[in-house]
C-alpha cells in the first residue's frame, strides 16, 4: 500500500467512530439493557465502517483481483476507490460530488435529525409517564430504530464494505426484535391505550396521510 493511499490512519478511525457513537449516545441516553444493545449494535457497524474507510481496506483487498481485471485503470488503494458504488457504476465526477454520495449524506443527516427529535419526545413522555405520540411518534411507533436503519443505509450507499453489508440485514432484524420486545413492555404499562395507538400508527414506515396527532390523542383519551 503506497504512502498516498490514505489508509492506515487509525487515529482517524478512532476519532470518527467516537464522534458518531457519542453523537448517537447523546440522543438515545441508553438506560435499559435493550437500549444498550441497540446502541452497541450501531456502534459495531460504525467501527467496522471507519476501520475500512481509514484503517485497512479489507473489502478492496478481498476484491482486488476482480476489481483489477475489470477496472485496470483504477488505483485500487486510492481513497476514492473505497466509494465502491461510484467505481462500479462508472461515475466520472469526483466521488464526493456524485448524486449517490450526496443522497447518502442526506440520509445520514435525516437519520440523525430523526434520532434527535425522537429522543426529545421520548424523554418528555418518560418523565410524565405518558405515551410518546407526538413528533415522529405521531407518524411511526419506532422512529429511533428507524433512524439507526436510515443512518446505516446512508453509510452503505456512501462506503459499502463486505462486513457492513453482512451486518446490515442482521442489525435490521435485531432492531425489529427489539421493537417487538419494547412493545410488549409498553402494552403491559398502557394496555388498551397503546393498542389504539398501535392500530393507528405504523411501526417503521411513516404514515404521511390520514390520521393526525389530534385524532390519536382523542383515541388515547377515550
């Protein structure tokens, strides 16, 4: 690996991993074992991502034979080549300015904003011992888990690696299981009120039309 390859930068691996993990931590404030598992899974994904982005390009190394034959003109260990979708789709612009990269950054940004706004609502609901039904919770029942999935999807579009591609469906399934367990606990606490909320609100895919926040509150109070 040559000096200009932009890999072997383990300090950047640590700094970037900590920034994103601490950012997620600040908006989730894990308390239960379930919360820590959710954050821990996301953290593992982030570390695996940045370990290849700045540390050692395992995916490029494993695919080097195929990539070298298919794209002989490409410097495999140039940092830009790590944006594999950019290379595979034959995009000619700089990797950081192609539409896919811009879209991936938008997904990451939206994911973190969803995580932040969800935590604000959830924290208020926990303090008042009420159901979280406002903000993102008026559109979906598990916006925090959805936020983690959106962020990971954004990173996969930006810098796909074999480990993170394998981890992604496993983590999505894990978040779905955690959501089911969370619902069992909430249903035990709120009973029929939660059943009415769940009947009106999708789990992960937001409902943009139809029932609004006031209608949900009316049902809960009935």
